[in-house]
C-alpha cells in the first residue's frame, strides 16, 4: 500500500470522525448546523485557495515555457 493512500485514508478518517463528533455532540440542533456550516465554509475556502494557487503555478510555468520557446526561436534565428 502506498504512502499516499495511507495519508488520504487517515485524512478521510479524521474528517468523518470530526463530523460524527459534531453531530453527536450535546448541543442544540441549530448550534450544530451552524458549526457544520462554518466548517464547510472553511473547508471550501481552503480548497478554493489551494486551487487558485495551483492555477497560478500552472500559469507561471506556462508563461516561462512560452518565454523559453521564444528565446529558443530567437537563438535559432541568429
């Protein structure tokens, strides 16, 4: 079993455990729903941020590739 699968399984287990802990906590239903909503928003914001970072990284690598190709073309012309 690869390390990546173990890490993903551990993270999934933690997420399920946290969700079950919140659902079975001795709070009112409205408080529990607020907590779930808040955590969901935090997780969604984190995923959006990581995705935007990923897109920025890919974009910068693409731009560097274009510049390298342009430099190569200029050198080939010389």
